[in-house]
C-alpha cells in the first residue's frame, strides 16, 4: 500500500524506469523483471508500485506470472505524459 497523496519519490523512480524502457511506445510490452533490474525492489514492493501506477492510469498490467507476480506491463498515454513531465 502506498501512503500519502503525493506522488512519492519512489513512485517517480519506478515510472521513470518504465518510461525509459518503453522508449515512448505505449504498445511495447515491458518485462517487469527488466523494469526491476535497476530498481532492485522486492516482490511485494514492485507489486504494490505497479498496482498503484495502474490505479492512477499510468500503466496497464498485461500479463500475470513470473518472479514478481506480474510478467509484463505497458505504459499508457497518461503515464507517458506524466513521465515526460517528471522533474529530475
């Protein structure tokens, strides 16, 4: 569970990683394993962040399964817009 109403720094890091790997392509299926490679979050953390980002409409969970519960995700138009507007 993500607590607080601000888009947290960790949420930004996760969305930045997703945005970079997607290369601006909303149709590209991204492996959650590849997304988490640099983030090094544990299974519960990455699951919670992905669910949170999906609730906000920034990503779509495409497949279930694999070491992180979710196998693949896609960034949405809304997520891509948020990613491009994130401060560094």
